[in-house]
C-alpha cells in the first residue's frame, strides 16, 4: 500500500504490519486529477486535482496524522496487477483508515442539508458506485463542502443518509456491526441506482461489501457482474442472490423515434443470475435466507441446487416452481413465504436426469419469481436440480417456432397492438404461456388451439394492473378476448395458480367475482370520477386496445 507523506508530498510503500496511521479521501473524479505518473511533473500543483490532495494533507496534519491515501495518485493504474490488488484491497484500506474525509465538491457552504431539495441530498457523491464502500467501510466519514468546510459526519446523520441511500437505519448507524447481517441481495440493491464510468466497476466496486475477491478483467462488460455472483455462490449459502426481479417486468423497450413502448423479451429475465445490480432495485430487506448446509454451485449445465420443487398438474409446458430458501416473513398473521422461480423441463419431470440423479430444467419465459405460502411446501418434492437460463428453443426465429409447434396443433400468431396502454404508461409486465415474441415494432402471441393466454399490463408509477385473457375457439382459427382492471398487483402466474398453486386455472380466474371481465375496461385515472375507458378490438388475427 502506497501512502503520501503530508509534509513532503512523497509516496512511500508499506506492507502489512508496517502500515502507519493514515487518513483516506473519498471523492468523485473530475477534471485534471493528479495521477501516479503526474507526481513527477513539476507542474502538478497547477492541476485542478491538486487542491483536494493539498487540503487532505492539511486536514491530516490537524489530526496529527502524517500519512494520507488518495486513489488518484497512490495507485499506479498502468500496472494491471497493482490495480487488481488495490481494488480487491480497497474496502479493507478504507476500513483500517483512522478517518475518511469525503469531499462533496457540489455542496455549497452553510446549507441546511436536511432540506428536501438540498445540494447535500442531491450530491453526485451519493450516485457513484465506488463511494458506496467509502461510505460504509470507515469507522466514520467526515463530510466537507466545496470549500473544504466541515458539514457533518456519518455518525450524526444516519437517518438522513438512510433516506438518501436506501440503506437501513441500523446499518447506517453501525455499518461494521450490522453489515454482515444484511443479505447479499440487500447489499447489491444499495448499488442499483449508482453509476460507474466503466461497466465492470459496477461489479468491482461491490467486492468488499460482498466480502469476496475476483480477478479484474476490464473489457468483459456485464460479464463482471456475472462473475461477481458466481463467486458469491461459491462462497456463501445465501439464496437471496436468486431473488432479484421479484414481480419485475419481463418485457420492455422504448422506441427512441416514436417514444412508444415496444414489447421484446428482456434478456435479463431469461437468466438465473442477474445481469446488473439494477435488477435488485427495490429489494425488500425483510427477505432473508435460511440455506445453511444446502448444496448449490454454478456449473456449465446451469445452477446445480438441492431444493424443493412443486410440479404443476396438467401443464403442457412441464412447468414447476423451484422453491428457494429465500424467505419473506411479513408477520405472525401472514406466516412465512418462500420464493418460487418458474421453471420447466423439455423432457418432462420423469425424463432425463444426470448420472447423479439430478433433474434438468430451465428458467421459463414470462414471469419473474414470486412468493408462495410456506404451507405449500408440504407437497413439494426435494430434488437435486440443474437450472439453466431460458430454453434456447424459444429464442429461435418465428419460422423455427412455427415448425416446432406443428405437432402441437399450432393455431398461428395473433398480433398484439397495445400502443394505447403503453401511451398510458403501462407495460406488458408478465404473461402465460411463454410464447410471446417480437417482430419489428410489433409483438405476437403464438398459440395452440387449446391454449389460453393471460397478459398482465402494469405501470410502475400507478397502482393496479390490467389483465387480458385470450383463448382460441376450438379448431375454428378464431378466438375471443376479455379484460379487466384490478388493484391486485400479483403476477400473471400468481393469478392463475391460486388458491392452491397446483395448476393453471383459467376457469376459476374467469369466474372470480372480484374481477369484472369484459371487452370494455375502465381504467382509473388521477381523477377517479373520470376513468379512461378502453375496448378490446379483434380483427384479422390482431388484438388491440382502442379508446372507447
């Protein structure tokens, strides 16, 4: 570890037990930062970044500390091995510092930082990926404004920092004590709204917080976050890492030219492991894990895990619910809930298995994980299971899918035109069965003559959902559709599997007295007295929503 002497401004390297007391800087990078190689330049003191180094040394001298560490100049980033060692050690370096000085260069002097629109709350420092560990690792953090005037410290304002960052108050009050108690998914959720200059750093900045080490491979992009999770899987028994995207959207791309929402398969939702930390946004810290002693690992055949599986009856798609030990406990009246991931086996649940007796399955299209009552575990089967990403057959071309469905009495595609709902802010959030695809700016649902389809449109900014049920009329190449608005925000699979989670039950859903199924759907607006009314229109193998 290289440290800068506050008197001479010279660097010196220390090892392990020889490291002296030092203070450390937390900041956001700007123009003309002084790097390791710039320290040999006589004009370094004229660079904009020199001011923060000078001020840090001044503050350290006031505390009678002779050494400081600054990430801009104490690491020779030209050496990949040194950079890798530094990033893997950085959380520990911040943790062992005498104190951390956080310079918020966009916060003016003498501001009431508790105000809702304060510059402190809106500081860029709270939006960057690397400053997350710099907030949590040190014994304390002293915040300074643009002129290096003291603002406050972390210990004094845990409530405000909790509001700004979304980190629980108890963790913000005593990070070193309570951080180990936070689940992996909760920790990753703290980074979900933060940005880094390089994609890989979204993963690398979480190494210390997740208590792991991995080699650095700049250029791998989102692969870094996958490697981060794979290493977490290898070193922990925390099932919450698979609990990302709970009730999250399965589709969605906004056309930059038209501004309209375009349905497309979300590649994130097809994976067992998340693609980015943003997938953990909104994670509920009440979700915990209890999986000690449960074997699981990432292999070339997918996630190999021992868990309980609820096989769904009369499912053409061989669907099942893989039940993880990711537990939600809202209170005594509700009891325990367990996370269920929709999976399917192309061979069927009595078909092919590995030499070890494990079954093969894949995460299925159309619905993110959700929670089921713990009472349902009684009929679930303990199983050793390989879960791979979504089946490649459903990623093929429409021509291939049509050929694939020929032996299933394929009824052909139905074009979906729900631009009106997209304009109202709704998204095709989830659906059943998993046969929806994009073709240009349009989406299609592919049906057999026996299939019923349930589409759930949801808006993250509105309460409630719009359900649309589609059914082919037996062997007549025609179909009918009805819809309803509901304040129940359950997923498509939850609607169809209730109450016993044994089978997909369209009939019971259609007969549910709490749902007003019709071809005309009133959608509450901001003014409840004037709802928006839409009608379902069927014409030429096309289904859409029109203003009534």
